[in-house]
């Protein structure tokens, strides 16, 4: 039986529906695809970008989106994006769908209390342990901290946090039946602190966590100097890198695999993926959006659902 996968349309002022419509044809026969949006928003996009696919099942949330325009985000466009996400979350938690693929949203236009789709989905699912990961063809990245200032991120890092995260990553990869589970912990400081010359955080905080988890039988090493680690992972030495903060992990993965890497939320009771790009308001409605990231997110969702045995 084919899996059932929900898709959220993202911010109506962005490129979400354009890339969805462009990237569905190669995968449309692999699942039952349910699109969470408003019919008026969908029809505006379908009239311009639908290449003739008819296999999307529309879950119409019934709002009048006639005032929404491409490239002009508003509080309403942000709230519609949130409504699509909330509806898909409820469907996934009710086991109506096996996975959610989310199109990009704008945190700014949803509101200051919104910290991202990952956090909202985890909150709605009442899971305490979750993580933002990026799956690229050659390696994976898991973020220790996500959407916060660098100062705050470094303040969040502790040995206990890393012990839990390393165990969690290994457990999630096992659950998803990945044979490759070689985890590399990326250092915080240049040259992993150079023996304490450039900071002791790697020696005093990260190294004890690695040692403890390695002693438990987990295939983990580090902390490794971050300036060379991501290339080492890309060339096959490691399967997953744990990054201490957002940009350290995302700059290399997007540089190496932009359009091919997929945002994956670990720890949810269902599969969730998303493309590795944003709303791109500046090109919305122009037909210029590259669908590669969304197509990668669809294919990743299909693979992970299969791995979960759903």
C-alpha cells in the first residue's frame, strides 16, 4: 500500500506552491499526496505553475486568500502558513498521514513567539527530545543548538547536553535502519582549542561527552577541528557530524549539497522533511524557483517512511 504524505504549502507570498507543483510529477505515483492549503491560494498557483499533474489531494482550509500576493508577505500570509502547519500536525498525530513535507515559512511574519516549524511540530507532538538534522547525499549534520544568537548557543552547550544528543542521534539512526552510524563531534573553537590555547570548551565540555558515549559502544569520535571535518565526512570518513551551532553546520552542508540536502526532524512520531531553502519572496510568482530542494525533500520523506515500515 502506498504511504500517505502531507505537504504544507508554506507562506502564500513565497515560492512554496511553485516548487511543490514543479517537483510533484517525478514522485506522484509513489504516494498519496495531501496538500494542506487554501483553495484560492492553490488555484492561483496552479494556473501559473501546474504542469498538468492532477494527483495532489487538496485539504482545503477554506480561507479567502484573494488579498495575498506573491512577494508581499503580510501578517495574514504568515498566519495562513501557520494554519497549514497546524492542520498537517493534527493529521499526522491522528495517524491520517505518515509524513509531513513542509514548504518554507517566514518566522518574521508568523510572529516573534514562533521559533520555527521544527519547534512547533515537536511541541504539538509533546516530544521532549528532538533535533534538527540535514541529510545530504554524502553525509548528515545534526545541530546541537538551532535558532538563537551565537552567544546564547554557546551558553547552552554542556557535557550533559552532548551525552544526551549523541545517544539520541545513534538511537534515531538505528530506528531508521541506517547501517552507517559513525558520529563525529565538531569542535567549537579553532583547531579544537589547540590544547587549550584557543579555549578549553572542547577539552572540558565536549571531549568528556564523547568519551562517555564511546565507552557505551557508540561509534563516536571528536571533538574534531571543524575547518576540515565536514570535508572528511563528505569524502566518507564519517556518516554524521554534530555541529555546536546553526551556521557552523549549515554553511558546509549547503555549500556541498545545496538543493540536495533535506531538513529532517529527528524525534517526532512521524517523518518530517523540508527543503533546505527559504521563502524566496524576491522571486515568488516569477517562475524562477528551483524545485530541486523540494524534490529532494519528497524523495527523502519516501525513503524514511519506507525505513520506518509505514
